[in-house]
């Protein structure tokens, strides 16, 4: 959708809200898909949001539920806390349990209990079960709604059974279980369509089902779906009993979320920090990381402090300090980005850490020699002192070697101690390349001091 | 799969390859899924790879084709150029056209033509058509295989027609077209399953079909699929005639690829740079960017050069230079990451650039004041000179303001001039925060020079 169209819709909606023209508001909005409506909603003030959302609910409760599903859980929780409780309950009736769980977790305990008790038996149990699984696991994001039938059911009965079950959101497979609900196979709806009515499911099912367990990390589940080109993956408990299904739309959300998290963690950002947050909330989120940065960034001054005497005699060294530090930082960031990203898309299983380290070091030294030679030659040409060129060139070569080594080791080390490989890696890297790079540069400067004065 | 298991399989395979025990090799490999086999292959030498791949082909040609599909196009092209042409042709017979196109583009013109002429009519035409679309567009990644039937077909005839069409890779929808092949609607296979045999498709189809055009950017197509929770999206030409379908597995590849590209472009990396590349190839890929970095990183020394006199008199200023620069760089990177990522997941349509800039500046100044005050106070406490504390604190406040402003403007500006918002953004940012930050710091130092000596 074009930005102008969006502006127009938002301005008109706002006008209708302010003059209380709810029917006109609905006429304007009714033809939009829920994801579009969810996109619009963030542009309104809290008061406008409520009127808009309640208007959708009054005209099409199911659509209101879909809009709620499409909002980020924090935004959905915000909204739900501001509308009348009976409206909220009605909307929750239409919400699939897997979309309900993350929202309920963010509202007050009181509201959560009210909503849960007002819901009928089944979804309440389902939501409670989902909430029992750890965050960011397959169990937490799976949907408890899916088609599963006994292996002895024939195709014709299977079709009837699925029809009775009603519409199951994005169901493309029929899972086949034994008498004790163990996952035995899978049949695509395409196969069902093409098979004779009296064929038992066990004759047409694929027995080699790829599945994950409830405690599998959601990122790992996403990788399995991506690697095997699936559109849904069944989730079993520890006894291989089928308990849920994760559909590919939720997998895409996980992949997006993890890509954002990787990038955010690399630069030491809270993973929930967004542009639309209030400045106050962003300051609160970023400050701890900046205080941590203040610590990591304080190492380099301690190093430089030791060389005050050298700098006093050759101030030109101070001039080139930012260059040596920046080149190390940039080359190191490249290595960090490669290693973090390859770990994220699951390549680490395939690479040996030793090979990666060796390769990056070779690349670092090679690039260092080329950049170092250029820099040394240029600075000699401009400043006329060959020793300054030598010191500068050597420092760059060594700092690019340090950058390659540290840039590889930081994410691998973070992974080894079970932290996220991206976590604060750019901070830690800058700390190393700044302090070790300047140590090298000023150290070499001190060594050649007599030739530099 | 556990790393140990993988090692074991690779070592055993290697042994079987070396003693020529091809049957044993096949027995070892036959139970693995194609994505697993594709993962293994990268661990072997070129000679071993060929034997392994040809062994798979001899025993199960379809599996060989699937393995080829799972490899990165560059790796697949490499492999295909080393095996006998008739083997290659046989494998290509089994390959869907959308997987064929990217591989054929990377092999020699001669081999490409040989393979194309040896294929039968239909796939050749299809591949040629795919190759006619621009890279990174929906037209390039769509599959020309899908179920599409006339709107007047009834459900029973539709089932027969689909059966005759044979197995279409991951088909979950039946598209409905008019007599001139214009896309009119969509029916899920679930709906087909649940409808009476004599119902015409037009009675059960959803007419509000979300589609993209052949020239739509692949990233935009991916965003549409992600936003609307689809498992496939139809692709039309400019006249709304249905020409292809993109399935969600290809969408996931696009999302992964774009996430990698964002991170890589931020740190100025070639988007094809991988750990498994040879050091030589990585040096070649990274060097141009490092040379560009050499230029951007050379601005700060020019700035510092102007303040040599000040530094000579107050060497302590040189000690704190890396701290001022690092804090600006870290805070700026945070802003860049947020803006780049929100543009990537499609939030920019929803945010106004002005609001984002205002918000980031408020956050930057607020954090700057807090960090600046702490730093100023601590340095005063340690060094005993209140003016040094003042200069340092002020410089940090101003540099965090600069970082916020520049960090927001760089990606937005790059987007405005139709470049990738992430492209080299960290380099450009470091250039600004280093040079402007040091200009501020040393400028303030010169201003307060009399109080610092």
C-alpha cells in the first residue's frame, strides 16, 4: 500500500472518530484485511485506538479478533486492558489459543483470570497448557488445533471427520496417530483428495515424519521447517505423542524475530526496542547497554594513558589513532557479522570452529598487508617520514589480524558458554580492537621513537 | 543432527569413496533427507563430491535432483560442471524449473545451452521465461507449476484434472482463472475436499486473492506472504494473467537471504561472502569495502591534525579520544540497527521519518546527558580537573546527539536515493561520529585550553 493511501485512510478515520461517525468509520475500514488494520491502529492515540477497535468488534467480532492476533503481543495487551471486559472476552472467544497465550501473559493477573474464567472449557485448558511451556520453545508457539486421525481410519471417514472438526486455521496436512496418540505418519490433503475412499490412512501416509518436541527451541524448529521446506511441523511431547502443530506463518515470525534479535544483540540493543516506543522507554532500554559500553570503552584510554610520554613527543601518533582503531573495528565487525549469521542459519553444525578461525585469520592478515602497505606508503609520501609509514602500516596489519581472531572467537565463545553468539559482540570487539590496536600502534611508536621525532 | 553423528557419517563416506565401495556408500546415505545430504556434501573435496553425487544419482536420480535443489546455486553450478554432461542432463530432467534457472545462470554458456537443448520442450521454455525476469523479482523465483482451472469447472472435474496434472510440488491451493487466464479466485484444497462434487469452483472460491506481479521485488513479495500469513502467493503478469506461484519455502529463503544481506550491508560486506569460501575469494570480496573504509576512516585524522597544538599542551585529551569516539559509534550503531531493521520488516510505511528522527534525537540527548554526567563526574574525581570533566561530559552529550541524528538519517537517506538502507551504514556512521565527535571534543578542549593545562 502506498504511504499516501495510508495517510488518507488514517486522516479520514480520525475525522470520523472525532465526529462520532462510527458507521462511516466502519464503511471505510471494512474492506481492509486484518494485517492492514493492525498496521493502521498504531498510528492512533490510545483513545482513538479504542474507538476504532470497538467499532470493528461491533460490526465484525471475528475481524476484531484477527486484528488483535496481528498486533504485536505488547500492543494487543495494551489495547485489551483499555476496552470493557465483556468486549475483551467476546473477542478472546474468537482467538486461537496460540495467539491468546502471549497476550494474556502481558495483561494484569486479574484481567487474565477474568478472561480465562469467562472462556469456555476447552480454550482455557489449551491456553493454560501453552503457558506451561518455556518461552521461545516449540511448545509455546504451537497451535493445539490440527487434524489428527487414527491410522486405521479410511479416507472417506477422514474427510467426514475433518468436516465435523470445522475449519482449522491453515491446515494442509492430516496427521496420523496410533491408538495411544503417538505420531505415526502424515498425509497431505492433496493425497487425501487423490485416494480411493476406502483406503486406510496408514496405506497412504508418509511414515518418515519430521517433528520437533515441545521443549525444542523455537529457532531450531524454524530451521527444521526452513531446511526441509515444510509448511507445518508437528510437535510431540517426550513420549512422541502428538500435542500440537506449528504452521509456517508462525515460523516466519520466528525467523524475522530472530534476525532482528541477532542484529540488535550485535549492537547491544534490547530486543524489544522499537521506533514507536516512547523516548522514555527507549532510554530505559538502551541505558544499561550504554553503561556497559562505557566500561568496555574505558579500556582503550587506560592503554593510551601509558603512552602519554610518546604522544607528547610525537603528536602525529595521536592524529592516526582514530584511523588504526576504526580499521580494526570495521574489519572485526565484518568477521563478527559473518560468524553470527552463519551460526544463525545453522551453518555451525557444518563448519569446524578451527577452520573458520584459520580462514578469517588468513583473510585478516592478507587484507591487513594490503591496506597496511597502502596506508604506510601514502603516509610516507605525505609526511615524508618512512618510519611513521612503517609504524602505521605494521599497526594496521597487526590490528586486522587481531580483529579477525577476536571477531571469530567472540561469537564462538559466547555460544560455548550458552549465551547468544551475537550478544554485545560489537562492543566486545571494539573494546579489543581499540585497546589492542592502540597498544600495538603506540607500542611500535615508542619502539621507533627516536626515528619519529 | 549432532555434530558427532555428522563427523561419523562424513568419515565413513570418505572411507567408502576411497576404497570404491559405492554400494556401501549408498547404503549409508540412502536414508538421509536431501537437505541433510546437501549439508554433508560441502565437507568433501571436489573429487569426493563428484563420486558421492554420482552415486546418489545412479541409485535414485530424483534424490540427486533434490540434493542439487538444496545446494546454494553457486555450489550446485560448481558440481554440475564437473560431472558428465549426460548425468547432468538426467538430473536436470527431475529439477523444477524455478530451481533450474539460478543454477543455469552460473554455468558456462556452452553447458547451459547443451542442457537446455537436451531437455524436453516444456521445462526449457519455462526456464527461459524465468531467466527473462530481473534478478530478485517475484518473476525470477516463482514456480511455473501450479494448479489453475477455469472458474466454471466443478469440484469433481477439478479433482480429476489435478490428478492428471500429477504431483505439483507443495501445492496447497487451486487457483481459479477465467477463459483468458486472468486470476479470478483461489480455493484451498481443504475447501475442495469439503464441497459437493457438482459445485462450480466460482461458487466456493475466495475472490479477494492477494497476488504480486512478476516485476515485484522478491523482498516485497516475501513481506506480503509474511503479513497475510499465506503459504503461497500467485504471480500475475501486467495484465493480471496468472503465470506462476511462489511457495512459502522460497519465501523463507528470501527472508533469510535479506536478513543476511541487511546485516552484511550494514558492516560493508559482500552479500555472497561465506565462511566456506576460500580465503582468496573472501579477500577479493572484502578488499574493496576495506579500501572504502580506509577513505571514510581518513576523515577523523584530518580533524585531529588541526588540534595538534592543543594535544601537545594537554596530552590527556589524546587519552580520552578513543572513549568519545567509541561511545558515539556504539550509540549510533544502535540507531542504525533499529532503523534498518524496521525498514526491512516493512515498518517504514507506518512510521514517519520525522517522528523517528525526533524520537532518536531525544533518546540520544537523554542518554548523552546521563552518560556524559557520569563520565564527567568520574573523570573529575580521578583527575581532579573539573574542566576536563566538563569538556569530556559535553563532548559525549553532543556526540550522542550526532550519533542519533546521523544514525537515523543515513539509512533514510540511502533509501531515499534508492540504495539499500543498510549499505555501508556503519562505515558512514563511524566516519561521522569519529570526525564530528573528535571535532567537538578537541574543539571544546581548545576552548577551555587555559583551564586544562
